C-alpha cells in the first residue's frame, strides 16, 4: 500500500506542506490535478461503512481495483482502474482487498469526483 501498490500516494490526505496527516492513512481527500483528467479527489478506502468501503466484499473491491466498477455497477472513473492493477494475480488482488477491509475504519467524507472530461460508458474488457 505504501510501495508497489501505491494506494497511500493518492488516498491519504496531506497537510499543506505535503506531509501525511497522521492517523488518516487511506481515508481519501488528497486533492491534486492530473493534466489529462483534471482535478482529482480520491475517496476513502478504509472500511468505514458511512464514508469508505466498509460494505464492500473482497470480490467487489477486486472488481473495482481491476475493472473500475463500484458494487452498484457505476464506474469509478479515471485514474481508476490503474492499468497495472489489471495485471495483478488473483491472490495479490485478494490480499490488497483483505488488507484494506481489515484496517481501522476512519470516518472521513470525501466529495464525489466531478470530471472535466467525458467519461466512457465503461472501461472495456480487462
């Protein structure tokens, strides 16, 4: 999550100087801009039921990770799914899901992203 997976890079809020907000790892809200996508405000991926992925199953998280689809069938939207995540083994993807779903839940609401680019109807086949 902090190295190869790199989830912490986008999903962890930071103070104005770029330092990680202690105790809020993976709770979303690190706003940045991608030149091709526009403003990005990654969501909370802790298992908080109200503001995170607490009601997702491992299989639903793996579907989101690999194919960019939420449990309700809606697209996550760019930058997800990250192309490299589609190449994860079934075991590695399941381990990431299990790890995230066993973290301490952090109640941190992050607004849904508003895209400045047209989104595709789906991300296509993996």
